[in-house]
C-alpha cells in the first residue's frame, strides 16, 4: 500500500525592517538623541580629553608657589605672618591681605596690574602676567576649583582646541578691560579666564538648546559660580573688571566656536542598527542643524571690534574712572576688614637702635619694626596699612 505524501509547509522569512529611518529630519534626530548638559553627565576617563585645562592648572600652581617664594613673609615681615609653621610659604596677616596671600609689593614684583606701572611706566607685559596670579589662598582654591569643574566638562564636550582658545582669549581680554579701570592699587586678573569659560558655557547652551536636557539646572549652576566669584572680586587685589571683560569675550567666543558639540560619539543606538554610512548621514544632518554661520560671523565681527577698541584705548592710556565716579565700587567695596583706597600714602621714617619707626603723616598712627633692613616696596605696604 502506497504511503500518502506528507504535506509540506512553506514559511517565508522576511527581514525585519529597521524602526528608525535615515530620512528622519534633523529636528527629530535631536529630539531622539538629547542628552543632559555636560555638568550632569559622568566624566570620561580618557586623559587626552582634559589636557588643556590640566596644563593651565599646573601653570597656576607654579605661579602661586613662585609668588609665595618671592613674598617670603617669614623674612620680609619679620615673622609677623599667618600660619608661621609654613616658614617661607607663610601668608601675610589677614588685616593686610584678607584673602590669605602675599603682600601688594610681592604681587607687583610678579607682574600684577597697577595704574602707575601701566599708564606711567608703560609695562604692558603685565597684561600677560596678571592672568596667571592669584590674590591669596582663598582666591586660588575657589578660582581653580571652578575652572576645573567648568573647564573639564566643557573640554570633553567641545574638544581641547576650542576651549583652549577661549581660555586664552578671555584671559587677555579680561586683563585688557581691567587696564581701562585701573587705580593705583595692585590687582590680579586670573578670574577673567574662569568668567570666559562661564560665558562660553552659556553661549554653548543657548546655541545647542534643543540638544541638551537639564538646561535650567545648568543655568542655576552657572549663576551660582558667577555670583560666588563676583563677590570675591569685591575684595582687595581681585580685579572684577577683568571678570566682566572675560565673560563678554567668552560669550562671544562661544558663539564663534561652540556651534556644535562632539556629536560623533553620542549618536549611536543601543542596538547598533545603523550602518556606517547611515551614522555619517545622521551626524551630518545634526551638524547642519546646529551650525549657524550668520550668528558666528556676527559674533566674530562684534568680538573683533570690541577687542580692537579696547586695545586702542589701552595703548592711548585711557582711564574710564575719570568719566565714571562710581565704577571703582564694582571692583572693590570698602569694609571694616579692608581698605579699597588708591591714594598714595606718605609716612615718616625714623631709625634708632636698628629699629625702624613708620609714622603716617595723615593720621599720626605709627608702627615700630624690629629691623631697619626693609625694602622700599615693603615700607610702602606697611605705610598703606597704617594709614588706612
């Protein structure tokens, strides 16, 4: 008996179509691939992503150590120092420097800004040295901590080249603007670079607004850092006008350079469904969406005009304080713990039994020093302290 044929079932297997099409618009891609702002994402462990900020931090460390070596409070102030256990690295008393740092004469020797050196002696090289100096330990810790926090995140997001250029431009612009408002007291401009990074962060956030989440939390963080350092700039030796100049230059430079983050690593789906050419197509569309050449061109033009105007004003020796009677309060607010006077004080000196007596000609106060071997700059520091 013949066996009946076994019926065969034919199954057609059709390939599964990818859910996401390459034809998505850049707007849809941005919505699908939005990420938190860099402040709220974990840092990458790749060392090459943070080398620029690391170099600047090391330079600041070297400059601060060199300043304290030159200051040598233990010898120049005859052991009348704060934290005497540090010896040569001890600090000036808080009544002389409330930021726990060197004396005004030491900052002058290291290249701080001061009206007499810029306007009268034309020492324009101080525009390049003052951004490297810090007014004291408190200023050093707060400023560098903020630079590391903001700078490292921004460098990993936008690359070392762009952040490095913004850092340098903001430093120079900040010290240049500070020169227009100088008084005859020492000040440093190291916070200008930080404010430049803050301005660039704000412009990067505005430019890539649709690309990021947690935008308002980012604005709160930026505002907190800005206010903390602006308040610090109201104390002696920290130039607040350099902060203003750095912020404006960083804001404009951010519009020029931060027109797109490094999107190449972010736009890959978990399943890896995109092929190589599809990924490239996605990145091109997103970059085209983020790029705004007109805004970049306008920012470049404004930055160039402002920088050129400030440079001409500096070379001409223009002092804006002559036309603005209240501007000096933006830079320093006098308190009972410190003075913001820029008036040149006069003191009478008397030497007896290897002791030096300084007497203020204005209020009659005096101080007896245990040694007559004191530099002219140190005598000027003490005279300002006695008369203030």
